């Protein structure tokens, strides 16, 4: 990946995209970024800080969506500048692609929007690295068409992310074959661990999760050969304003990453 401030790229490790689901405030974002950076420097893992600057896809009207677009984007830029790390955030429209590109290194296309041609091409035209999350309704092989849309803009800086497929109405299952299928496009492939453990469409209108399976999904993904892993983490998941039910507690991250690095070394 062509990201100038991505560290430890020659370590042979997977890369990590991690952070809170959404920017709640600067006081929350900075300690999380600093803690993950300390761990990834210790373990020599390339690290990209992730947080959405707003949440456009929520089950309930009254669910938290953000603190204000530019306010949140400025916090993301300050995280990048303060810690000298790349940052990634979701976008949902052509207008957002242009706006967010001024503040972040990587633009992420949400899974539900991975077939939106105008969005993919607007993202590609920014020249930023583009991470396209595979829709819960698509096969890994079908993601080549999303890749083609971004490449049509002349942008070759593309990643794909596996995040599970719908299993019934309110559960997801990971088909690890999708990682191999998507790697055939000649792009890095990421396994989104925490979103793969969501339990959407709950009667309460609040998405559930199965965080006790995080290590299981992560270990299998590394063993299969994923290039990167994605996870959301928070010091107090029970208080998080979005996706707390499937987040990893920040205190558990070091143990998980240490185990994953050992698996990575074993398969090289």
C-alpha cells in the first residue's frame, strides 16, 4: 500500500486497522490511538487508526450519528499528525468523498454501499487509498466488479475487506474462501473481525454481537493468510455510542495481537 506514514511494513506481519467505531470526542480518540500505537510498535505491526466521523447507517432514528462532520474529521487529522499514523474513515456519498479526502489517508466504502458506482468512482478520483468492504449479500468473487470501478478512475490503491455474510435474518457467518477469492484481484485483503460477529436486525433496534468469538475468527483469518485485520476496540465497550456489543475491550488487545503474530510467523 502506498501510505507514507505506515510503519513496520518490512516486518512480515499482517497490518492492523483498529480504533473505536465512531469519533465520540478527542478525549476518547487520542488515548485509544496512543495505546494501540504502543502495542503495534512493540510487536512491529503496521497500524492504521480507524474511526467513522459519522454513522449514516443506524437501525433507529434516535441512535447516535456523530458530533459534526468537520469537527470529527479534524480530530482524525489531529490523531494522524500527533502520532504520525495513517487514518481511515467511512464515506457514504460523492460529496463526502471529496470532504473526507482532505483529512484522512484512506477512504472506506461501507459494505451496504459497495456496489454504488458513483460513490466508488468518486472515491477513486480522490487518489486516496480505497478500502471497499464486501457486502454481506455478496461473494468474494463478485467484488472484482467493485475493484474494476475504482480502477477505471486510474486509482490502483485498493483494499478489500471481508466482514461476513448474512446467515438468516439476524446473524453472520465468515466464509474464509472469500479472502482467497478477493486476493485474486491483486489487492490486499482485510478480515473485519468485529463486524463479522454482529447480530443485526434485533427487535430492539440495537445491533447485538458475539465478542467472545473475536479470537477464534482472528486466529482463523491469520492462518488462512489474510493480509490485514480490522477490529473495533474501546476502553469501555458497554458505554460506546455505536457497535459496543461486538467490540474488543481495549485491555484485551495486546494478548490477542501477541497470539496473532505468533500464528503469522508460523505460517510464513
